[in-house]
């Protein structure tokens, strides 16, 4: 195990469980923050591992994650916003309520 592998292991062992806990148990805003920070940390791990194994082609995975992670956050935000609107009663134009 070299320093690159140790740094990747620390990034996986310390913040990732905290992010997963926040995503599963927090309020909507905290879940959104956890969902946005998790891919950032995993992307950093995906940048450290190619250095550890001397395989520069593995950095493509970090690039794909960096491109796709914001889209995942937007989908999660839309899902949370959609759930909030579903709990409101629908407006009935016939009765005016």
C-alpha cells in the first residue's frame, strides 16, 4: 500500500459513510447536500487510484463521474420537489378552491 492508496482509503472510510447517513436520514436540504457531495468525494478517489496503480486510463471514470454527477443532483432535486407538490391538494376550477 502506498500513499495514494492510503489517501483513497481515508476518503472512502471517513466522509462517505457520513454522506450516506445524511442522504438516508436528513431533511430534504441535507439529503440534497449529501447527494451533491458524495460524487465529489468519489471522484477524488477515482483520481487517486490511477496514481496508486499507475494506470492513467482509469482517470476517464473520474471524468465521466464529473460530467454525470450534476445531472444526478438535478434529478434528485426534481424528485424531492415533485414529492412536495404531490402533497398539496389539487386546485379545482369548478369550485374555486
